[in-house]
C-alpha cells in the first residue's frame, strides 16, 4: 500500500508570516516527507494612498520586492502557490474573495491541513486570516501558530496570549534557530519590523472557537502600541480595533450561516483522526531530537 504524501497549506497574511509563525514546523514536516504550500493573502504593502506622496510611485516596486523576498524565503520550507493583490491592512474587506482563492488553493494542492497565524492581536490581517481559516475547519484540520502579541503588556514571540491544554511547543535546535534567522533575513525590506521575532520556539494548537467580535486578549494589543502617535505614518495601523473586530464578527457570522458542513467529528463526537496524526508527527520529531515541549 502506497502511503499518501502529507500536504499542508499555510495561509500567510503577509510575505514573512510563513516564517515568523511556523517556519521550522514547516521545515520539519518537509524533511519528514510532507509537501508545504504557501498562499500569500496580501501584498504586505499598504495601499498607495496610505503611503507618503513621494513613496506612491514606488508602490509596484515595493510589492515586487516583497514577492521576490517571499520566493527566496519560502524555498527553504516549501513552495508558493499564489500571491493575492489585496493591500496590507485591508484583508478584512476582501474575505469573501480571499475565501474563494483559499478554497481553490486547497483543491489544487490537495491540502489535508491548513496552518494560519494565531488570533492574538498582532496585526489585523493576522486576525482576519484566522477568521478566514475557520470557514474550512469542516473540510480539513486547521491549526493556528502563535506569531507575536502584547498580552500582559510585554512582547511575546511565538507564545500564545492564553494558555490552553491543547497548546504544543516546538523547541528549536541551534541549527533550526540559525535556519530561521536566515529565512527571516530574506525579508530585508522588513528588517526593522522583525526585530521582535524570536527563534527559540514555535507554538501551535488546533484552531479554537474564538470570539472574533472582541479583541483576542485584555489590555493593549500589539497592533495598538503606536496608536498614541499624533500624526499618520504609513507603517502604523490606525484602524480602531472596535471596527476591526465588529467587521470580523459580522463576516464570520454571515459565512457560518452560508456554509454547509463537509464533514465533522466522528459519530461518537471523537476528534478527527488528522488531529492526532498531526500531533503524533510533531511529537515524534521532537523525540528524535531529544527536545522537551
């Protein structure tokens, strides 16, 4: 009997999130024989009107640079399957179209798992991508990976803001940490924004039932940390969080009302087998490296 190749689709809100959130988990899976695909949901660059007047002529070049960087970084863990054209900080306004593109990518890749950055207030596009992933949880197992957040008033890299029994941690070896640093270095245009990303661990869990109508945790969110700046800056997202989560909550509710379940848990309510297979594969990789979790 021929064993079917494991296929994983990563939803990257921006070029670099595939490395920040789950680069080494993807690398380990690839080394064990899996195929890794990445769908980039936005350009990673704000819309031209959000840039300074003198920067707008270079908008296309900025987008092209991010995509070149993405190709170089993704080559270390898998292969890109698409670059959507939505500007950074606008994914929540294009979720219907992004969902259609995600569905096509899942079908074309034959993906059996979906990975996405966590719902944690890091960036509004991260949270929008997480809400998007929910729509496919009846089709394939979905896992969220912590990127970064400001829970408790401090920057947490690759650590969930809320601990759950389902949380799992990959402890990176020295070689893996160096590899992740090399992958992050591919994104030279984002060097300043990636300084807070650690290379000690990566954390994942099956996607919980989040309340997308409310912020992911109490206190200031990571995306809000520069809201005190009294002037508009292209790199700062000034959208009010109340509006962001109201939009996400409405979209998730509407999408759920439209969605027909593909398949659910087993007849006795037991969790789907792919969840256990995923956990087992990562646990086995940890045992082989002698790592704790």
